[in-house]
C-alpha cells in the first residue's frame, strides 16, 4: 500500500479497504451515497420552509 505524506491511520485503513475489496462496490457505494445526499438536502430544505408555508 502507498503511504501518503500526512495521511493518518483512518485514511490508510480506507485506502486498504478500497484496494482489497475492489473498485466496483466502492464506486456503487459512493454513487448511492451521493444520490441519498441530494435527496436529504431537498428534504432539509422542505422542512426548513415548512413553518413559513403553514402560516
């Protein structure tokens, strides 16, 4: 494994996990997390504007 200058143990653990598991499952996971994040942002915006709409 390549050790980066300034990388801490957690970063090294993640990089080790990614290289051991393979690229495809990691890519799918990051894609799904990105989709969930955008949906959560939309939900948060809706909740924030809800009190104004209820007036």
